[in-house]
C-alpha cells in the first residue's frame, strides 16, 4: 500500500472503485439471513481454501480501500483549499475613514456613488460625449464585483442618497426560528403494548388447532375396557401481510435540514406500527388486510342490555373462564367509554374510582384497562392476552429505504418508504369476548 502515495487522484479513485467492487462480490457470495458465512465465498476469492483465507482477503481489501479513500480525500481537501484561495483573492475591503485614499478622497469612494454617477464621471464617457463618436464608448468598473454592480443596479436608492437606516429600508432585525418542531396530534400506539410478539420466517403461519376434545375418562371395574377420549386436530394457516407507508422529500430538505431525515424515518416507522396497531384490532381479513381480533370467527360476544357497564364486563370475564377456559388479563376500552366508567359516582356523589384529586387506578375487576381508540366507541373487549392464546408474528422488522420513482430523479425528489410484514394468530378465539352497547 506504500505505492498508493504515488497515485494521481484519478488513479486512486479508479483503484478505490475496483476494491469496492471486489469487496461487494465477496459479501454478496457470503451473505446469509443472519450475517456472513465466508466459507460460501471460497470460490470467488482466488487462492482461498477456507473461510479464514477469505476473511484475511477481506481484511486486506478493506485496509487498502481505507488507505485509498484517505489518499483521495487529501486531493479533495487540496482542491477545496485552491477554491478558497481564489475566493479570498476576490474579496474587497470594508469601509475605511475619509482621507485614507488618494487625493484625500475616501478609498471606497465608488461605494458612495450610484452607477449612473460613476458612468457620467468616467473619462471614457466624457471623451465620447465630447467627440460625439458614433462608435460609442466602453466604460469598465474594475473596482466593483459583479455582485456589487447588480445590487446597485437593482436598488432604487444608493448610499449616496443618504437613505435613513431603518427597518423600512430593508435592514430588518434577524429572527431565528426555534429549534425542533411541534408534533401534530395523532393516535398513540396502544394495543401492541399488550400483544405477545413472535417471529416467523415464512409467508404464512401454519399451526394445529384442537377442534374436538372429548374427555371420556371414567371408572372401570377390574378387567373392563378402558374409556376412550376423542381429540381431533385441524391445520390452520394465517398469511403474513405487508403494511407500508412512503413520503416524498426534496433533495434540499435531506441535505440542508439536519432534522428531516431522522424525523421522516421515525415518523414513517411510527405510522407503520400505528397502522399495525389498528389492523390487529379491526382488520377485516380481506387481502391485503390482516384479520384483527374483532373480526376473528369464534370470539365471544355479549350485549350489555340493561346491565351497568362494569357488570357486563365482569360477565364477559366469567364467560372467558367458563367457555373459553382461559384467564382474562386485560380490558380494552375506548377512552370515551372508560370516561363514563371512571366518572361513576354513588348516590351521594362520591366517585367510586377515587377522588378527582387522584389519578385513580386504570383497573377494573382487578385487570388493567387499556384505552384504545382503534376499537369503536360503545364496544369493549375483554381478553386473555397470553402467548398460548394470541401472538403477533413479525416476518421481519420495519425496513426503511430511500430511492427514486417515476420522474423524481429529474425533479430533485426522493421517496422514503417503510414497510413491515406481520401476522396475527388467535389460537383460541373463545379466550376473547366483546361487550356491545357500552
């Protein structure tokens, strides 16, 4: 790698691209679902006989690529220094005091004169005006930068007109925007906090359901036949669905606003999970939708009728125990329905869930209450949120990508997108119970 110092910038850049391509070839051959298996890349590395040899080859390529990148960066810094040097050469001094220029005139006298005044007082203009030459005259303003000339040409007043320095003259006080931003109002993620999570590596989640379970255990006399029970299993399958979101962002936003990329990434991921939260509760199961808890065949339901809200929810808990043969763990209630319950008072006006000075327990009949806006108002859910009865399987985590679609490349726009794949499985639907008419 000592020869790298003798390379030109073009030679170093070309060699760096070659080394990057060599590394990409090895990584592509060695890539696995959980990392890299370098024994799979033996065939693409000349002279390598095992995984260690491939790893040593990768280490050497990476070290050389780092050295080349530093070499190229040195050239780039030198080019930047040259550009800075040229820019400094165009700089003009600021205002100086009168008398410091030639002939007792201000050194920056041109800055006090308008373009027209400088024109008519120039020797070239006076000579042309005196001779009335048809060829015209050429006047050069060598002491003025083009940007200064354009600024004076666009201004209706120059410094020679002695305009008052006020905000109305365009010199307004600077206003710095506060950092950060104010988030828009949006629904929080609520159901995912209590759903058991699992992983799946397939396009569907196949599982066995015990559809028939008949116990025939009984006493028997000596020498008599044994009683015989009947168990029947049926294979079920739930498809993994994809939830997506995307956001177009201009190049300038990505480059000039340090906050925008991380902001967009986090908001896209939040939006996907928020949609997953709603789908897990209310998805109708029609492709490409997930089948949510409320639309799963086999969950129990009960109309509140004339029962107080709290009584109806307790009856649902009992039915989960006696019919679903599971232990209820949570109540899922719309915030407005929970409001009615939380404000319940006795006949003499005492709040039964605690004084208004206290936050009050978000519990009912000993179970935590999850306030969820995805569930419709006037419908509540009681369930046994145990891994034995329900699991949300994730095919993979949230994937965020940035690229171009359609004509975005020529428009300076990039699309940021996020997606995830998941499947919700209710192994025992009867472990969940809705109460309507809340």
